[in-house]
């Protein structure tokens, strides 16, 4: 069996930022202070449960509280709700994703300029609800082709997207909506991280026999990854945790891909990966003849693996380098994205090896006047001084990079 992990699996920049903001707020909490999140911080019940254990209580209505600190999750909220919270003298801790915040600003501007705002997305998704709040809840929300076809005509239309939409869906619906106005502004506000995640998922799904998609069952972006996987792969398993892995089914595949939604933390991906290695360890025990009686008596429903054919039986069953013969049990970590959760080696050794001269991938997380801070999945961030950022003279760092690159 070969295991591939997609690039850009796990926490996106916006979710990671919201989680770090929440952790920072907890660390500064004084004794007796109360802290809440307005709705689940991220669309992952395991992450929400961990924060609940640490003291962040989830509320669904601002009227439930009169004092304390309240975290605005990465999905954002409407301007009206923000003002109402401020009027209650609650201390707001804004975890809204900067990309979502930019959609708010765009919608607010064009609404004031007399454009009819059209949001392509799910009307029940908290991000879409928040966006709609920045145009006085007067947007038309389109999620299907027939809704776009039946939309009335307007003189001026401004089209934006839920940041987790697929490019295919946005293109198809915006093409239809564009015919409904005399003057139409189209803004593809799908997050770049979403594009990268979905593209990597598609490429991986095309070359494996089975795909494991890790993330909350109510997570919009995770469900879209599952949809994309099903287009190109016949065997797709959407799970939240390693406990949901159908080990007996997965053991029959030679190639398995793993991807994860933007709200899925590293530790859940690691647990799934470790569980997958158990399949190979069991296979190794069978192929080498160890504990064969126990293996035969083992209940298949509990995750036993079986020898599929004589070619497989010739394999040593060891975890080996991908340069070894194809009938060996292998882990291919060439698709690992170091930015999101380190290399596969980090699962075994906690941290990837960083050495002078190495070329590593990273995400810009902070910019100052003199340097750029880059998350490379290690114990500390990489720092790029201004004079090392470009071979030509740089007057303004923001002309070269931005947070999220």
C-alpha cells in the first residue's frame, strides 16, 4: 500500500489565525473572567470540545450574555451584530479571517454605490450570513443554477462568492448571473488557500484507488473536498476522526490518498496517519507469518487485513522508501505540504529537520516594515529581512508579499 497526503491539507491561514487568537485570549484571561465564542470557533467538533475544556463556552445568541469576552470566529459577523455586541460593553476579540473581512468591505462599498449584491454560496452558512449583513441583509443568495436563471434583472449587480466555493461552481453561476444586469462587477472572492486545497485534492484523487477526506461533517469546505474526490475516485471516505476509518475496506487498496478540510487540526491528521500505518503493520505480520492464528481469528470488522494475492505475499510488508520495488508496502510523502503540518517525519519525530541550505515551503503570517515572518511548520517562524526579500531594492515590503502568501 502507498499512502499519499495532499498538499495544503489541514488548517488554512484563517482558521489557524482564529485558533491562535483564541489560545492567546485564554492565556491572558484573568481569574473569574468569562470568555465565549459566538457559534463554534471552527467547523470541527473536536477542536471546539478542546476549547470548551479550556474555558471557551459556545453561545449561539449574543443575548445569552451581558459581560465577558467574546470571540468572533473566522466566518465573521454582520456590522449590525458587531455594533450590538459593542453596545453591550462586551470585549470583542475579532478572529474573522482577513479574506472574509475583505469581502465584507467590498460588499459594503458596492451596496452603498447602488449595486445589487449577489452572493454565490449557501444561505445558511455563517460566513454568507455575515457577508449579507454588510449590505443590510438585502443580498440575493444563489447556490444553484435554477436560482440564477430565475433571478430578476437589475441595472447594477455586484457578484461575490463564499470563500470556500469551488471554482467550477462560481464560474458557472456567475456566468448566468452576469446576464441579469446592465453593469456587472464580478469578484472571485474564493480564498486562494481554498483553490490550492481543491486543486491538490483533485490531482491526488485522479491517481489513487481510495480517498480519505478528514474534517467535520458540517464543514462546507470539507464537504466540497469530498465532492471533488468523488468526481475522480470511486472510493471516498469522509471521516471526522481515526475512529471512523473503515480499516477492513481500506486494506484492499494499493494506493490511498489523504486530504483534510481547512478546520482539521494537525493532531487529527496525525492520528489518521498512525491508524493507517497499523494496517501496514498488520499486513506485515500476516506476510511474515507472525501471529497467523490470531490474524485468522480476528474479526474483519475490527480492521483486520488480508493477503490479496501471491504478488502481495512476496512483499516484505515493511515501510520502505518509494525507490524500493512497487510491490513493497510504501509511504509516499512527496505530496506533503510542510506549510500546513510539517513533513511526514514530523509525525514520528515531532519536528521536521531544518538545515542550512534547505528549500522549504512556508506561509507569510506577519509583515513589519523591516522583515517578513514565515510559518514553515517548525517550532519557530522563519524570518526574511527586507534586504534578502528581493534581488532588487524594495521600498515597500507589501509590494512584494502579503499575509497568506
